[in-house]
C-alpha cells in the first residue's frame, strides 16, 4: 500500500468539516534522523534528532497543512486559493491547487524570496504576484481579498492548515514512542509552533504520550515575540522567518509558556553556522530551518537548558535546495584542471 498522506493517516485527529476531501501528494512521514555527532559538539549526554521536513513533496512542512486546507476548499467547490508567502507556502499552495485544478494566486514580498521557492511556485503553475512591500503587507492584502471575494485564504490563519500541521507532532510521538523532552523549531508567522503544541496536547490526551518543552526561535532582526512589539522592517538571511507581525504570535507565546519553554532569538551568524553544522551531519536545510537548533546551541552554551539524559528534537522545516544562493555566495568556485590523470592525482594528493 502506498502512503496516502497525513490527512488519510490522521483523519480522526483532525477537526475539519465533513466536506473536506483528500488532495494529497503523500506528504508527511518524514524522517526523524539521529544526529549524534552534533549532539556531542553541543556538549553531549543527550539524544538529538532532526525532524527533516525538507523531505516533504514540495520541500517544506507547509505541505502538511496545505493538503488539508486545499482539501477543505476543494470540497466546498472553491475554485481559487490565495496566499501571501515568503516562498514555501507559495510553492506548496501551487502544487496542491494543481492537484485538483484550482487556480492559485500567490503574493510574495518584493525581492526577498529564495530562488528555489519562486521557481517551484511558477513550475506548479501558480500566478505569482510580487507586492512592493513586506510579507506582512502582502498578508494583510490577501486577507482582505479573501473576505471580499469567493477566494480561499490558505495562509496559516486558515485553521485547517494547523489541523494538518499537527500531524508532525503525531509522527514524532509515533516514532519515539512518546513526546521528546524538548522540541526546538524556528518561528516566523508562528503557525507551526502553534500547530505542534496543539498536536502534542491532543495526542497526550488520547494516548498519554506526554508533552515536550518547546523552544521557539526567531531571527534577531525579525524577533517581534522576543522584543514584545511588531518589527516594521524585519531583516534576516533566514527569509522564511522574516516576519515582523506574526499572525499567530499570541498562540506561540502561549505554547512556549504552557510547555515550560520559551521563545528566543539568534543572530544570522548563528543560523548560518548551524546550517553548516547540520550539513556536516548530512542534513542540508535552508537557513530558517537551522534556527531552532541554533537556538538550542545558544541555550546550552549559556547554561540555560539542562538536557542531560533527555531526548531533543530539532524541527528542520525546509530543504537546503530551496535556497541555493546562500551557499553559492559563500562558496569558492570549483578548482579547474586540465582533463589529465596526472593533474587530478596531484590535486587530490596535495602535490604541487
Ligand atoms: C514557513 C516556514 C517557517 C516558519 O513557520 P511559521 O509557521 O510561519 O512560524 C520556518 N521555516 C520554513 C522553511 C518555512 O517555510
């Protein structure tokens, strides 16, 4: 039996209208990868896993929510979906809309979307509109459009997105046998942290799987939840979390507090450093995806978290291939050699 995606798998745990249909690309069921080398580098004495959400069909966790949000919209005969996106939501909405022949309109902030994401949205056939403003501006516009026209909003303000995204928490509990002690993840518009917390609580109620403490991590230049006020001009290399007014900010703060966790910020340098460390364990993620574990590293370094004997999961939200430029920029261009065995030998063996 082929996997059928998160809606079919976890249907009984999803609070969705009866008209919701299955529109799937077999999303979910992503690997939970042990990264013992990284755990050692961070001080050791605990178990560390990466939930690699870059392995979803369009390369990010957004697919978990999109399958349900689009399944709901399609089930009530909506013909068009719209979203604002820093890129991954756009690609995901476009793919799932294509699956059921819906029109997808995606708006992106000017000039700040990673190449692989934009290409995805275009490849899947979305109508891409660049807004001369920030993500927050674009979101505010599409919310108004969805209120005034029969066009379904598929940003994470749409509750069915979160219903689908809860499935990642279920999978982690199913794989580990119970919830981890800590969950670390990046926070942008704050839908994902909210969904994880909903998911862990629900599974705990049904199956007694326990609850993790949650560490949400923002980028220092886009850290409204840490600063306690919106950020008008958010900046960070981690474009997927370059958001100054998180739509689900309150819920995120509640999740952190209820879980006995917290929301912190890390610098772009810390994010890029963790991106390299993860790659050194064979897991290449886009910058935003490294933020959760960069936050863990910072907390451990500052002695603010005791993880001895514990199980920690870092959620890596999107694939490194989404944002190749960030690597290309810092990469020396490859050495060039004549097509001669001797020259290649000399280079490999370090002979002059
Ligand atoms: C969307 C996204 C985030 C942020 O998730 P929120 O639900 O907006 O907090 C983080 N990383 C990646 C790769 C994303 O695509």
